């Protein structure tokens, strides 16, 4: 693979690079979901949902859960996230 990742003037070794890329991907996924969650509010309680994630910055074993005040909100979030694919 002819790709190289630099942080500042440091060149990362391939193993570090995989980690950094993974971290970046996980971050990006989480950020885009969070952004979306902020726009969806519960019609009954006016609350937004939260993203609870576990598993750190590894794609494997990443465990994300969406928490909200009630079923209605969770359903809305689900529909919205699925519709964006
Ligand atoms: Zn609610």
C-alpha cells in the first residue's frame, strides 16, 4: 500500500498507522451519529438522545447504544439512522 500517515513531522510505523486510522474512523462514525442525534428530539418530552459507546477506539468490539427518554424517541432515531444509509 503506498500510503503514509504523518502526524506533524513524525512518520508513523505501519502498526501505529492502522491504529490511528481505526481511531479516526471510529471517531468519525461516532461524531456523525452524534450530530444526527442532536437534530432529533422526542415529540413528547422534547429531549434529545445520547450516544453511549463502549469498546474504546477499536472497530472490533465497538459497542454503541443510543439512550433516550422513551421508545418513541429511540424509534425516531433508528428510522433516521437507517434512512441515511
Ligand atoms: Zn420521550
